[in-house]
C-alpha cells in the first residue's frame, strides 16, 4: 500500500485542483451575456462589414503539422548522427525507413493543399459534348430545328 500512496495523493491533488478551477471560474466569471460587438469576428484590426457567404478553410494547421513533422525529424536525426558509426547498416536502414515515413506524410500534406494559400481552384464548366447539332448551332449562330417540327 505504501507504493500506491504517492499516486493516490497525486490523484487527489489533481481532482482538487480541477474542482477548485471550475468552482472559481463559475464564481468569478461575468454574469452578463457578451454583446454583439464582442461576438463579432476580429482580425488584424479590420472589422468585417458583411458576413461571409460561407465558411472558408483555414490551412494554418497544415503548415503547423509540417513544422512539427520536420521538427521531430531533426530531434531524432541528431542522436542518430552522433552514434552512426556504432549502429552501422541497421541504423542506416532505420533512418531510411524513418525518412520515407516523413516524406510520405509531407506528400500527404502537400496533396491536401498545405502550401496553397490562395482561394481553392475550381474547375470551369467545359463545352457540352460535341454533336453535329451543337456544331451547326455554334457555327451558324441559330438553333437547329427539330426533325418533328419540320
């Protein structure tokens, strides 16, 4: 039982801190509802004059994922470089597998538009399928007469 006493004390302290935080937040929080000005979006000092017609995608999280991936890669490559002569071929194979996994994740992020900051590109509707009637109407500028009406 003596071995579990520190864990029990830590659990009780964690629960007490959680309860204290929730109770103090409920007691000290303002009671009035926020105004429309406080609920309005605010970015870079520009107050929007109209609401956007739809939600727009925020791709910042993809850039942060790229940073984290390469940050972690460097953290793991530094110790590997220190002991490279000791681990020889096994270490080389392991770092190649690791680099392949990092590269696949990078390709995945790029395919999801991680470095595309502009608006999403949409395809323009193309020409209708080409038939003899559509060609005649396009060249002559008049509509073809259906065979039933003639």
